[in-house]
């Protein structure tokens, strides 16, 4: 492991050795990441992402005596960003949300395409359309939709749930109709 004082003087000369940086700071960054995530996998990912960010942007750091602070700040920001993503797009096991899943046959899903769903969404009551489209087509979060539509958060959740119920009924109704033959372009 390189001596920190010699490393800093080397880095001040602009001779920044990536492996030396990893050797010097990996253990401390990993401990910090473990204190944030409590899982080895997530901590390793955060440290790896931090060093990747250094590889991409580290050259922008003017004062190389501040490398350690930069790395810890970058790791913490990556952690916060991952928490925001997991809050917005939570990972749920299928068994936990099985009751909420639509009862749509797999062959129906295979027959529908995105354009047909958008057309069916156009048949949903107008007050529900915007919330459903913003959430599923534009990837807005509930709070963002509430701000845009200027309605309470509970109203957004209700509109999405009711809109999905209507959309599901339209999809099921469409599936019960005989399929129209598709015209071939010649």
C-alpha cells in the first residue's frame, strides 16, 4: 500500500495513479458504504460506482489533497441517488403484490402492442387519463404528478387506480372481441 504522504505529493505533480488511489481509499470507502447500506453487495456497488466516477471526472479536481473528501462525497451522493430511485421505483417480490396484478391472460398481452394500449388509454375518462399517462408513459412520480395537476397526492393515487381499472376493463373487452384480420401492405 502506498504511503499517503508520498501519494499526495505524487498527485500534486499530476502523476495520479488510479491503482494507488484504489489501494489507499478502498477500505475506508467500503466501510463507509457498509454503514450506509448494511449489505455487502450494495456497498461494493457504491464503491465501484465511486471509482468509476473518479475515472470519468477525477481529472477535474484542482487540488489533489482533497481526493479523499471528493471520493467520500461522491459515494454519499451515489447512495442518496440510489435511495431516491428505490423510493420512486421500489423493488417488490411478485408474491407480495400478487393480489394487485391484473388478471390478464398472457396470450392477450402478446397480441396487444403499445399503440393499441395508448388508443385504449384515450377511451379512459379524461380525469384519469392524465395521471395514468404521466405515471406510466412519462415516468413521473406521484408527487410530481400532484404538483403538475395541482391536486393532492391522494387524488393522484386514486386517479391512477381508477384509470387502470378502466383501462383493464377496456383491454379485457377488446380481448373478448374477435380479432380483425390485418391487411398486408403490398
